[in-house]
C-alpha cells in the first residue's frame, strides 16, 4: 500500500518564520488592524444611531463622529503601510524559497542526487508546481487566513455582550438558539468543506498526472521534449504531424474531463457552503429581530449584532475555505520540503597534502547503481603509477565512466577500496580530494554564463590564461570570430546576444575548462565524441603535451587515445579483460586487437 503523504502545515509555518521572522508579526498586526477597521465603523454608526434615537444629552453625536472618523482614517493609513510591507516581504520570501532547491542540490552528495528516490522527488516537484502560484500562493493564503481568523474573533468579541445581556432571561433562550445555530453551521460547513476539498484534491492530482503524461503540449527549444528544435526536422520529414495531432487530441480529452470534474466539485462546494451560510444568516437575523421586538436590545445594538452575526457567517465560511486552500497549497510544496530534508554531503576528512605524486590503486572494487541488480564493476583491481598515462577502453556499457565516478568519489564502492599511496581515499576531505582532478565528463555541460566564466568555472578569470587554453583545445579560430570574445554569453536563452555553439565546439570549451583548472590527475571521459576521428586525434596530441608530468586517464570506446598511453586497460562486462601496452595487446590478438583493427582505418592521417 502506498504511504499517504503528509501535508506539512506546521513545517511550512516554521519555514515562513525562519525565512523572515518579521513577516508573521506583520501579518498578525495587519490582520488585527483589518478586523478592527471593519468593526469600528459599525460600532461608531451604532453608537451615533442610539444617541439620535434615545436623545442622550451626555454625549455629542457630531464630536463622536469626527473623532471616530479621524481615528479610522489614521488606522487606514497604518493598514496601507502594513499591507505594502506584507506584500513585499511575501514576494521576497517566495523568491527565496525558489532558490532553496538549487542551493540544496549543490550541497547534496552526487550519489544521493542520482538515486531513484531523488529523481522521483524532482519529478513530483515539477508536477506539483504545475498548479497554483508556488510559495507566494502559500504566503498569500496564510495572510488571508489570518485576516479571516481575526474577523471571526472580532465577531465573537462583539457578540459576547449579547450573551451576557440576555443570560438568565427569556431572551436567553433565543440567544442560546442563536449560538447553537452558529455552532451547528460551523460544524456542518467544516464537514462539508473537508469532503469536497478531498474530492477536489483527488481530481487535481489526476489532472496533474494527465498533464505530466502529455508529451506534445509544449515547445522545448533544448530538444529534450517531443516537440522541440531538435525534433521538428524529423517530424516534418517523416510527416508525423497527423500522429502527433491525434495524440494531442486524446491527451486533451483526458485533461478536459478532469477540468469538468473539478468544476463540478467546486460548484457543489460553493452551493453547499452557500446554503449553510444562508440558513445561518436567516435564523440569526430572526433571533436578533426577536430580541429587538422584545425590547432586550436597542436599535444600535440591532445594527451591531446583525453585522457581527453576518460577518461571523462570512468569516466562518471564508476561514474554512481558506484553511482548505492553504492546506492544498502546502500540499503542493510538500515535495519541495521533502527534498530540502535530504542530508547534506559529508565532506570532512583528513587534510589532503599529497598534491603532487601518488599511486592510485583499485583493489577488488565492485559497484552497482542504486536500485539495480547487475554489477557495473565486478571485482576490478588495477594500479596507476605517478605521472602515468592510462587508457581505459571497451564497448559501451562496460563500466568505463563508472570507474571515473568512483575515483572522483561521486559514488562509493559497494565492495573493495580505492587507495592513494596505500591510504583509502574515503579518509580524505572530499573537497580537497576532488581539487586534484581536471576532468571532462562524457555528459559535460556548459552554463549560460560568459565563455570566460565557463572556462574558469569562476566569476573572475585570467583572460590570457583562458585564451591560451581555448587555443590549446582547438577553439582559438572560433574565439577570434566572436565579437565579444571571452565575454560572449553561452546560449541565447537568457541573453539576447548569447551564442549557441556546435557540439564539437562545446566539447572543446569543456576540454579548455579542464586544462585551465590544471589538476594533478587529468581525466578525459569520452570528450571527443562529437569530433571527427582526425580532429579527435589532434586533440589528444595537444592534450598529451599539456599533461606531461601529470597522471592522465583517457576513457573511450574509440581508441585514438591509446597511442598516447603508457598502458591500456580493456574493460568488458565490468571486468578487466586485458591490460598492457598498445603493442603488447595487439600481439595478443584478443579483444583490444579486434577493437583496434575495426577502428584503425580512421586514424590514418
């Protein structure tokens, strides 16, 4: 049975308090002042009405009216200031909340981020955000709920004198009936609201899932979606438009049914709440009128109590509705709050002082990705000497990239250990350990920042050094053609004059970034997949000069790197099938020789 997700109302309020402790205080002050401003005019008019009707000589209606109106005017000014401050702070809180997920992502370990649990949670976050207005809606509902609560409290305070005045008299029965009527209406409205809000929440969840499953509703310029810049050419050339249109129609029909379901539930909810509210008003006004006819209350009191009862009815209805909406909105950010509770990465360890030379050893290392059964690496043992150039080759899926991730401590081995000069690398401070690596991953990424910042992976960079490494990576000619040079923004999504580079150009920028860092262990993980074989070979020639005196690891299923390597490890199904020099492995006529002979024709320049 699927565990029911809790709605973290208390956690949400704590988060509001933690992000801005002045915000709840301002909300409470504004709510109290709002209620006061609602009832002050009623009390003022009721008092003046009694003075005029009963001709009390001890008080002057005009003076009371002037003082009261001036007070109300001043309070309205204070309320306007509080409302402006409240809206500003709620917006700032919402913006801050939006940054919590990416900031927390930067602090969580890579292995946790790649887990099925975290992936499912990120999918839920995206689905939940398709409804409502995020944390801004939560903050806004919180403000409205506080206002409604204070208005209800004000109504109760105004009705207390009525209960005290008629207690013990025949009119007390009327007052008792009135209070019972109000209580019954509150209970009835609460039960009914809970029922229809549960129905509404279930329908909205179905709607969210329907939208999540809609593959062709949105344009995706990045090409990851079904209709995007990368897929349109295939759609047009293969005349797939009719198929997609039919799918859109089917998906739209499913969403349409959910829309009508939600509309019917909302209509039923509004009708039911309105009927309960109407009955409450009719009975309450009848009771007040009966008290007035009996002479128990004055004309001014009729106005005061009638207004208090009316507002109590409205406040009860509004409070129940807003409480449900607040709970629903909080439910929509529950996935985000759950994600924020993921533990931060543990980085502490021994200081890493051996920055220059070291022997790397994989000792009987096995690993499988979380949630999978098959071993990606199966009892792998190998040793890399200081300043040695190693090539790790094999077919796709043989475990080459996983080897690199374990060495960089993006993941930890399931069995065995990885040693540096005989010491387990897990004992070192993680951030210090990762500083020694200059790496180009197979699935590298660039950021929508300037070219220079991408190369340096820093806001500030040395311009001459950046130009030098771009030249070494084969990007020099393209750099000279850019009008803004290193200040060119990568990708046009966020800057009007941003530039989209080809796959091969992006790979060269990624290689330049690794050269710029200048770590003691250089790793190229399939860095030249977008380059032709001749360009690939030239990149390795340049890189071979750069890494002199350093340890280098080349990962590839294409073998152009092998002729620059001191030794080669051949991975097959997670195990080391062969190892040795290029010439020795060719002479064995094994798996390496087969791979080389199949590709060697491409490297004849």
